[in-house]
C-alpha cells in the first residue's frame, strides 16, 4: 500500500491522509483505520486515481459525510475516496446544478434563500448530495427522486455520462447506483419550484423542532437503521418488541426513537452490529418480517456487507 500512496502523491491527485481513523468520518463515531483517504481535486484526478487503483487491484469506497454507513472495527485495506472538492453549486432560476460533495442540509438552506421550494424535506439529512442520490434519501413523504432532473456519473469504463431521473431507477431508498457498484455520482441537476421564503423557513423550523422532540440528536447515530416494511414503521415494530433501551457495550437502541441506534460514548462498530443482528432476528421470529438495513455495512464479512 505504501507504493500506491506514493503514486497517488506523485500524481498530485489531491490531499491524502494515511492511517485515518474512520470514527472521525462517520456519524456513528465508530470504525477502524483506513490505510489511506484521498480527496481528489476534480473529475480528471478522480479518473487518474481510479485507473491507478484498478491497475493495482486495490479496493475503494466512496464516502460522503458518513451519515448512513457502518464500517467494521477492522482496518480498511484499500482507499477511501472523499469527494468534498466536488462542491460547486450554480443557480439558474428554478434549476440547481450541484456537485456530489455538497452538503444536503446546506443545499436545502441555499434553495430557500433563492425562494425555491422542494428541498425542505432535506433540511435535516446530514449527508452529501451524492450520498443522498445513492440512497434516494427522503423524509416527510418526499425524496431525491422528486427533485432530481439528471445525474452526472463516472461509469465503470471511466466515462462521464448523464442519466435522467427515469434512468436513475429511483425507488424507496433505492437508485441504480446501488446496483452499478462501479458508478460514481459526480453531481446532479435539480429542478425545483418557486415558493415563499417565509413559509419555507417556517416549515424547516417546525421540522427541526419535531426532530429534536422525536430523534436522539444529542448522541452519535446514523439515522434510521432499518427501512420501513411496506405499510409499516420499523420503529413501531421494534418498540412493540420492548427493545427500546436495549444495550450492547456502548451502543443502545434509542429510548426516544426505536429505529435509531446511538453511540452512548464508547461504542464499537461490533456493538452496533450485534444490536442490528438481534433486532433482525427478533422481528423475523415474532412477525416473520425480514427487516432490511438502510445503512451500508462496509468492511465486514462478505455475507454481512450490503
């Protein structure tokens, strides 16, 4: 890996961090060491990096704000790629062109400043635009599929293409990016509508207060752990099993919201994973429902990754 790190530096791909603790880059505040973490300067440098990694058969992972991911406690023996430099934004009437590394919360706030409606649902989602598109992130009966017009993609052939909303195959917490593992979101074009700024600000303020009341925002977490089964709420299912407050090590099912696992201060990734596995088992036994994990499990045994 040292040879690869030197090559990345020689190619001037961008900023490089060696032996970085993933706990600093995930909202759970857990995870092992990443051998190397790279911030490519632009698309050209990202392509150079991908060419180098493929040539040397080095694995990689694209990491946004780390708000929907659970890394294991093991060392990630590959390259973590952060697209923070892909943070350009351009407004043209009701259209926004924005980079994959741009903060989704910041984007929602900027939209309101431009009197644009449609992104209020995103004002409390602590991810990047790229991560939100990957997961088709949503809340309050809306999601990215409702606002995305097109997405710029770096393909597995390292070509830049643009996919339409329809071609993105958006569904509940789904997009084509989850099935085309080598596709990388570079940015997107969003189409919004004009709104009244004061009304939009009031909606966002009310929702912020609601999140404070109903979600354990005072603890590190990664938001909702499980996807809602059709017509049901995962949190209600878990609560009905009397699992609120269940704890393994420093990880605990929130007493405020049963679909949140929180880090009470010294949790390990394994603590969190044990709770996830227990909940899945209990729900299957009691209701014959197979809960799907919303968060991405990375650097675990292959059977556990998603």
